[in-house]
C-alpha cells in the first residue's frame, strides 16, 4: 500500500475539521443554542451570567405551555425601556380608561434582541396580576418559584385577554422584570425556543 503524503493527510484533516464545524453550526442554528442570562429578571430560578441550552427545533412542532421558560424576540421598543405597548397608554404606570391593566397588544415588529421569561398565559386566556401572582382564567396560580413583587404598580393589575396566537410572558423576579405587563403578549413566531437545561456554573447544572 502506497503511504499517503503529508499534504494528503493535512488536506484530510482540514476537510474533517470543516465538516465538524459545519455540523456544529447547523446544530446551533436549527436544533439547540446556548444562551447567557443577561439580567436578574428570572431570579431566583436563573441567575445573572448563568448559561442555559435552548431547544430551537421543539418550538417548531409543539406550542409552548404554561410554566415553560422560553427565549424570544420581544416587541420593538421593549429593549429600550420605552412605552412599547401596542395600545398606547396601557400598562402599569398609566392613568385613564385603560390604566392599571397589563398591555394586551405588542407593537407590530419585534426587537433584534433576545429575552428569556416564563410563559404564564396562553392564547385566549384571561390574565390578571394579584400581589405579583398570575390570576389565569379567574384562578390564582400556584407559583412557588417566584420572587415576591414588592408592592409596585406592576404588582396588581386588572384583566386582559391574550390574543389568538400570542403568549403572555413574565419573569420570576416579579418586582424587577420588564415583561408582558409592560409591552404585551408575544406572537408564537417570535419565540426562538424553550430553555431546558442549565449547564454553567457547575453548581447550577440541571434540568429547568
């Protein structure tokens, strides 16, 4: 058998590395993706700097459920802490005929940034907030994982209906989360995937 030249072996190695990188990029683009927690809005469930794995392919086939933690594009303006509600004047901090209710409609386009929150309302649900807890279809939800709201105007809000094809998102840190209360429900098409595993730091490894 004729021995392979050094150039041939090098070429084979380059091809193998290129294929491996291509597969890794495809997996990250379409199957799973790592995500770093950028803020304290999901404390105590997820800490700032914690890393999680997001299942991208699952969201294409199964609708999110109440309690799922998902990564998504928020409505345009949500990332700038401005009045981003699709119904101007609606939200926790406004007085008037629509005051003291959550935002029930997002702006028409989404931000390029990614947020991570928990699904607390499904399409058609009636959602209200009482002392930071979700009241879903008239039933106060059991939410042992949340951090207490703290008494701000966002902690007690009247009822809105989640539009068809939309999902109401809230952070577990109910007094320090910029979420659907302020900028409205999120269309399913803006949801990137569900976070299912924490992998860093090592002491936080586990399923979500």
